[in-house]
C-alpha cells in the first residue's frame, strides 16, 4: 500500500510541534543548569574535544570533565578557554567563552562561517608528493593564517616516496617559492624516524592545528609527534563516555615537549569566510612591497597598464602561480560580495 502524502499544511504543523518540543526541552535544560550552578564556584578550563553538544573541558589540574554549554554561547571549539562550573553528577556546564586571541574559520556547506579551532599560534599545512598538492588549497590556508594572525608552517610529508633524485628535486623546487617569501618548510620521511624532530622543536609551547588533504599521512605524523597518543585518546574517550569513536571529532592533545596539537579530521576541504579585496591582497605577503605602486588604485593585476604586481611577476620577483591563485580567490570574493546599494 502506497504511503499517504502529507499536505504542506500538515508538514508545517509537524515542524511547529517539533520546534515547540525543542524549545521546551532547551528551557528545561537551562533551568536545571541554572539550579546546579548555584551549588558550585566557576573556574577556567580548556576545551579539548567538541562532540555534538558535548564538550570535554580540562581543568587547571589536568582533570577532564564532560560539559554542556549554555545556549547563548555560540560555537565553542577546541582551544577555547572557557568559564565552567561542576555539577552534582561529576559533569559540568560551560557558562562563558573567554576572549579568543585567534580563530580559524571556514564556510560550511550552507555558506555560513564556522569556527574550527581557537587561540592558535601555528597552522600546520600538510602536503605530500601523493596525492598531488593543490596550490590553491595551500594558498587559501596561507591566506587564512595571514588574516588571522596565525604563523603557518608548511610540512612536506611522505618524502620517502621520492626515490628518484630528479623527482625529489622537482618537488622541492615546486615549494621553493614559499621559502623565498619567508614561509618555513619541514621535510618528513618515514625512512628517517628523526625527521619530525625540527618540527617538534617549532611546536614547543605553541597551540597548533594540523590541516591538509586526505591521504597526505596526517595520522602517521600525529603518531610521530605524539608517542602517547593512545593514552591520551583513552583518557578523552573515558571522559566523553561515548567510546573511542569520539576521535572522529576535532581533538586537542598535549605535546610531550609542551604545547597543544589540535587534530581536526573535518578539515579536508577549505573555503575562506568573508574577506574583502584589501584583506585578500594583504594576505599575499609578497604583494605588500608593491602596495600603492600600480598606476590605478583599483588595479586587479590582470591586464591594466602600469601594474606593479605583473611587472614583478615578469621580472621573477613574484611567482606567477601565486598571482593565478590570487585571481581565483579574487573572483570567488567578488562573486560572494553583497551587491552594491543604489
């Protein structure tokens, strides 16, 4: 027997009932949390895991607590410093998010800006000979770091795949323009267990997030940087009460030499949030020396006469592929810009 189709009015009525139930449940939760808060004193903590509505917060003594967040706090993410209060059942409630020094955000599938991690000082951009590196993706990450005040580091992983010296030289030459404009590069190989050591030194007392394409060896690098990762995963899973599958969520680990490493499995594709033309151009650090030198103030560095940027490309002072990335990002920026008011 065919299933009866619901009318539009019935669908709207069902949605209204569901919304009332959600509102009622949220109000009950808020009242319960408010009643429990009066029984404990607030303290500061660090968000280690965000899994659905649950947060794992580390207190000042390194103890982990499963917490819920108050409704009006917005998106709370790994790396956030928060104010929280313990409840009677050994869990807690997050009542405030402390001001962030930095935040890494991207656009979600609905075009809304979504924070990924907070209070970062390092953005670790992982690439490898295979899969083929996406220069546009690298340049998007670098732009996000520049605009957020986060120091980016480029990590070339799986270098052991390049057994032919000419292939290895070609891959290194491909990344040389980034080193030329001041970005630090690290070369990591499974055949050399000590190759991650220089990177480990660069992460001491920093808060870092690791991003990159699928298949670039992120898990193996995390394992090299975190010899006790399994122990840390066990502690976090026990705190969530949800099992080890919580490692599919963004997770903050403590590095053995000091510092924090946030592994965010969800960061596979990256779309920049709202950014204007001026910020876009400033985010390409090699363009800054030529700011204001083009003949026209609104120069887009395409075919305008007297363009200082294109002249620098022609003279080998700016990499042509970087200018191509700028134009693709500028096109996307202009496409998403709100229409000018008349």
